[in-house]
C-alpha cells in the first residue's frame, strides 16, 4: 500500500470558466492531482455569447470542449457534474449528474463557479426575458430574436406585427449595448431583403437602464460617445427608467417622477445584473464569512477564506477591493491560486497578496465602432474596434477557433450575412407556448374521450 504522504497533493477545481481553466493550465506541470468539476462539458468564452445569439458565430467557436483544451494536462481529470455540497471539514466535494452522485476529496479546492443572471428579486421575469450567461441562453435568444420576425411576417395587419418587431434590451452595460447594437445591425443590414410582408428596417430596438449612463463602468466621455452612437443607429436609449413589470406582452418602466410607461414587445433580453454562484453563500454559511448584495463571498487578500487557507475563491464570486466582474479578474485569480499551491507543495512561504492588474475594458457598439479604456487612455471608434478584435481573437482557445471566428467576422462585418441563423419552429413559437398548447390539446382529448365513454 502506498504511504498517504507519498501521494500527490489533490486539487479540486470547481468550474470550467476563465478562473478554473487558467488555474488548471498553470497546474499542468506540477506534481499535483487535479480534478475539474463543471456543470458543462465546455469552456465558455462568455464575452462573445451575444454573437451566438445574433447569428454571427456558432456555439462551438466560443465553447470548446474542456477535455480537448486540457488533453495535454496529464495530471488533470475532467468530470461533469453540478456541485451541490462542499464539506469544508471533511474536505470533500459532492456533485451530481441526474441521480448519479459522486464525492471527490481534496487537499485544496479552487472555487471558480462564476455568476448567473440577477433579476433583483423578480425571478418571474426570466420566463419572458432570458439573460445571457450560457450557451443555452444564447440559443434560446437566437430562437426568439429570429423567431419574432418569422411571426411578424405572418401577421395580416401592421399593428399586429409591431410588438413582434420591437426588441427590448434591459441593462446598458457592455452586454446590453453589444446586444442592442447587433440586433440593429441585423435588422438594417443582414435581413433587409429577406422578407416580403415586413421591412426589418422598421424594427424598434430599445435599450433600457435604471441608471443615468450607458456603459457606466467606462464613464464620462466614452459613455456619452457610446450613447450618441447608439442613437445614431436609431436605437432608443431610455435611461433613469426602472423596469417595474415584465410579461409575455411587454415591459413596464417607471421614471424618477413615478410616471409609468408600457412598451409592447414580444422579444426581451435581460442584461441588467449578475449574482454570484450559490456556492458562495454555501461556503459562507459553513465558514462564518459574509456575502455582499450580489452574493459574492468576502475573502482574505490571498483569495482564501478566513481560517481555511485550503479554500481559494476566484472570479465573479469574490468580494475583495471592489474587483470588477470581468474575465481578467478570473484569469489572474486562477493563476494566482495555482502559484500559491505550487509554493506550498514545494515547502515555500506563501507569496504576496493578490493584486489585480487592470488591462483595460472595451465594448463594441456596432460594426467598426467600439470604446476602450486602458488606464487613463480612452479610445473610441475604429481603432477601439480593432483593439477589441485583436484581444478577443487572442484569448479564443485553439488556433482553429481563431481562424473560423475571423472568417465569420469577415462575412458579418465586411459582408451582410449571418452564418448561424438556424432556428426551429419550436424555438420560433417558444418552448413555453408549445408546452401550453400541448397541455391544452391533451386536456381537450381527455374530455372528449370521457364524453365518448
């Protein structure tokens, strides 16, 4: 029997996003056993999800298989499962796939489970306005975006087509701005000659935010330039407007004076807020740590939990020094945690506290238009778009993915086409609608059968 002291240090990574992937990659040559547990079988390049939703890219180009990405990391095992329990005393992670339950022990755990969409206490909105945090979300929205125009084409009267040709995006952060911009690009360029009964150029795109600015994280001049560019594209920007109602037929907003307005719209996108993975609260309850309003857990400067140096938390789950919820924080946090593990397994002292290096922020507005902020340098327009292009290609995993993505961008930005427009009738009508129709037919059939008896 092998002496327990001779076995490699066991590291469990929860999540296959930027934090988890960069940690695993950093650990690949160390004398440790790594187990990555994630709810999906892919690593998601989340910043480009809106391009999947609007038909520019396929999901495969931004979501390579995690096993493929880590196939050269011989010390790493990849497992599918939803983590339901982390036992901080027993040092085990319990994860499920359906009824199959697995328990994995660890010496160190890196929790990089990310964040989901927040509806600020109105979870019922999710039924009518999907967020954009996963491949499922992007494909659902693609069906709704393209499907709405298919339904509009079937309407006999223009007033009946209008709500199907009205798109509302809630949240004027980077995701909301990029989504609104691409929906407008679709309607005025890519789809303009594709319909006979409707003119896609008549589509309304409305961007709503409760705050006073577009892209508030950029602030000042860049925020103002972004707003002007959106309005130049005939996107209706509604600021200082809080959503107070949202259903199948539309959105109700209220301004600061208390005036309410109802907007009829069949297709809505929610890009207004995020909430950390429930695992943050799960860990907080066991360790006596606090979570903030967004559900992020308070960490020590070395990204560990008080009294538990073996638990690292990275990325969107971390409440420390007002770190922004961006990919770079997760990447740098994952690498930092891996370096700390290396030091410990080699008998060295822990390194200095985690320090985030801000490499800048950027967001696209439309074809050839973007904004970028790098330190004190603020750039907008075509140069910012080229910077955005370069950075996103650089961080796409896999040379093949980079080449195919560039090809799709060439078709969409230089030309007018969208390579990924495939939707089904099921998606066009909406899963909830079809389910309700099916249920109604089943009930009617049972009544008829009962009467026949």
